[in-house]
C-alpha cells in the first residue's frame, strides 16, 4: 500500500464521483479506478458501492476513511516537524521581559512557540529595560518586552499595549481611599531607582500631580516583591494597572488612577531581518 493509494481513496470518498475525483487529482478516470481496485484487493475489503448512477462508501469504507484522515493528519505533522528541522528552526530563542509585564500572555507565547517549533529551546530572562536594550543591540536577546522610552538605532520596536497606573494598598489597613492624595503621608514601596530609573521617575511625576513627594522607604527590582511588601502592610505602591489580573489577593485593593498617566509596553527585537520565529512571536502577541 502506497501513500498515493490513500490520497486517491480520500479523493473518491470526498467527491463520491470517480470523474470529479480524477479531475481533482489531475489524472484520468481508468487509472484511478485501477488504483482503488488495487487498494481494495490489498485490504481485502470492498470500500465503495458503484453503479451507473452513484458511488457510496460501504461501512468498511466509512471506517477506513475515518481512520485514514487521522493518520494522514499525523503524517502531515511529522512532515512539518521534519521540514522545520531541515530549515534549522531549532536551537535557542531568547526572550527578555520586565517583571511588571509578565502575564498569562507571555506564558501562552511560550506554549505557542513550543507547539509551532517543537525543537526550539525557549529561554526567558527577567531583565530591566536598559539591560534588555543593550542585550538586543548585542544580539544576546532575540525578543524583548520593555517599557518606553526605547532609544536605539539598533533595535526595532512595536507598541504592544498602553498600560495605565493604579494605587495598590492593603485594604485591611486603609479604608475609604478615594484617590492617591489620601496616601501622601504613608510609606511607599517603589522599583529600585537604579534598576528602573525612568519608571521610578514616572511615579514621582504622578505623585507631584497630587501635590506631594512620596516617602519611599522600601525599594525592589521585582514587581512580585513589591506586591508582597504591600500585601503584608509594609507600604503602598503605584503599579501598572494590568497587574490587577495576576495579583488577585483578598487583602489587596487596586485604585485606578487617571488614564492620563500611562506607560507604553513595547515589543522589541534586534534591528536585523526578522526571523520566522520572531515574526510568529510578534504576530501572536499583537493578536
């Protein structure tokens, strides 16, 4: 039994007409009939009922069609994976991100790339925006997720989404919080100034709009650490609004700030011809 026998069988099974199936396969009808007869003889089962008016599948033919469709789909998957190995879609793909942007979407991206490129090793690195830009310039990262601004002639970027800000606080310690100004005398937890200077300064600017300078007592270079410090009552913070979905603790409340205050999250890649993988990853994130 050869692969062409199966393809010929499926064409007839789908069209239920030898003439139309032959046209679809770009062959004449007599050779097609012979191939089907050879297949039936080899299997030892009649697959089609034929007369001058119509062609129908026998019960054996229906079963064979159902099983063969699945087998051919599996075969196509094997061929695709083989082709990807042949075209070198393997090795490592390095993705950088900042902790304040990690979300289900990034996890889904890894899953998507793993399924699409099964022989690819994906490495994730939590790196500050400034270090990501340097790594992208030096081709040490293939893709970066950073916060604007991104100033580099060696890196291309696209807007992923605009992220507004929210005040986060422990609701067992603070009640009836109306706006950020209510927290002007409280302890604040911010990103480390040296780690994320642009982000740090943006938070100072927001507080300035509310006529106060925050008392920043604790700093961290990881958003999860900041959230945990706030959760345990060691201060309040201003964080990207998108974090509400991934840090849903009963003792935490997020108060949305004016959308006038926002930050751009960018997808960045080295300024060279984009690889198939990068194009796939960027398209997935922008869906």
